[in-house]
């Protein structure tokens, strides 16, 4: 029997539909991880780097290294990888396993890191662009290799410019110090192995490197604790800041500075001296109180120049004839009738706060007794007006209100 044209068309459509539903044959194309999607990001890096690295026998004989921070993701959990390795525009060198290596050096010469249970790892690494490169704007990324394999993994690209240190860029150098968490004396303590970040006036990171001693052989005096040297484009309005282990700024940035092509701007110190601020505190309380009554003290304080890394201490001493029932917020520490609150600013900005302290006056307190409460504020700053760092409030204990005394004009309270 001969199929009609309509039936032929229907069969053809059915066959075409079946073909689309059948699984495709295995692909013969490469499935190398190097060709896969990016495995993480370079989240902190300088937009500009010196194009001046010269390495001989594993030592940097000339050059200005920089640092970058990588976040690898999507790797195998709890697994060892060689790296990280940084790839600058052109060619460059990586500091790894206590020596300088070309970017093309064998992976097996690198130290290894181990991913966490989610297949992630994050950390800093040190790179220096090869002086043989022609200064250019190109791509930068980080890579790693799974141990025991030839599988390489790479982050997304970021834009980076290599600079001529004669024509378009210069250096900034100085020292980074602590900010005095609990004592002004710690401002004189230099910080070793901390990242120093240079930003332009728009906030862009134009340079990153670590203070000495950072364990890297770059030809500097490693015994000069807290010293840093960073290459940046020639320009003005730059500031330098030092970061802690969590990549958060410590203290305040340096004063703005200018860099000239081919020259070094020196003595750009960070947190070299305590900042100045006018700390202030006030206290309020009722002027009169009855024995056995609730007496509430309210403290208000301000630090107009607060910044991350410093600590504000507020203290209060309650009178001997009252009992503290509670406070909002609760104190950080107490000793007898002395109470201390500790506040840690998270952002560089004016910091204000209030504390409410609830007490009960003793029922046997003699009428006419003056209850005096004192409070104070301190912080790791040079206070420009210490006179307003202390406050007191006085309250007089009086008789219970008795109407016949009012009619007689009694004023003994």
C-alpha cells in the first residue's frame, strides 16, 4: 500500500522529534579544566604595577614586586593544589617556595595549598612584572594546578597596566604602625608583614605590597620593620593605608601625597602618631529622689574622629547608697561600684552613644544625703579638650511628700 502525502509528512515529523530527544553521542572535544569556566576571582590587586623586574639565579636583582589576593572556588574539596601563580601582561616572576620563579616555571616547584570542604581557598601572593616587557595595559589572573594531575584552573581576568618607572611612574615609601588598641604607646610599634594599600583620589587601588619583614627577597632591608615601598603612576592625591589579617584598614590613611615619574616620595608614614579628637561626655539624673525610689542615670558621649582599630572606654561610678539594677547596654566589665563599657567603631566616622543605668536608692538613706555619680570617657587619641572628658550628676534625698507639711510651708528638703 502506498502512503499518502499527508501520512508521509506526519511520519517525517515524528522521526524528527525522536532524533531531537535521543541523547547526543559523546563529544571528542577537549574537556580540560583550563578551558572550563573561571574558578574564582582576584579580588584585591593594584591597577598599575612596575615593569622593572630582573631575576638572576632565583634572586630579584632589580624590580618592585606587588601583591594580589585570590579567591579560588569550585575546586575539589580538601584537595592539594600547586600555586597560586600570577600572570601579568607579558611575562613576570612569582615569589614561591622562597625563590623567584618565571611564570612559565614547572608547577611542581611551587608550594601547595589545600582547599576547604567547599572546594575554596583564599590568600595573598607576590608577583613582579618582567623588565623585558613593553609597558602595556592587559589582563591579569591567578592560576593553580591540582596536585598529581595536569589540570590547571584559573580565575577571571582583571585589567592591569604595567608601567615604565622612568617615564610614567615612581615610588612611595614609608613605615606603617599600629593604632593603639588600648594604649597610646602602641602607636610607636611598627607593623611587620601587613599589607599597605595605595589609593588614588577616586578610591581605586593603584598599589599593594607588604611591610618588612615579609619573608620576600626583594632587595630591601628586611630588618627595617614596618618599611614598605610601592610603585604607583606619577600623580597627586594618593593616600596609603595599612590592612589587618582580615583585609580591613587599621587606623587612618596617610596624608595625601604626590609621586613624580622616576622619583621616590619618602616618609609617607601610616599611623605614625595618634590622631587628635575632642572626646566628650555628659550625665543627667533627677535633682531630688525619695528613699527606696528608682534612680536612673543617663550618659551621652561622643568621639568625633573615630576609626576602625581604636577602642572607646566609658566608665561610671555609682554612689555607695544605691544599688545598680541594670543598664542598657550592659557593661563590658565591673569592679565593685565601678563599671566600664567598651565600644569599637567599625567605620571611620563620628561615634556617639548613650548609656542608661538603673539604680535603687537605699530605704535607710538619710534625708538630705547628696548622691554623686561620676562618669568619664577615654580613647586612644590625643584629646584636644580633656576638660569635657568627665561628668557628674548629684541627686538629693528628700522626705516622702506629706500634704500637712506643704500647708505649713515646710522647706527642709
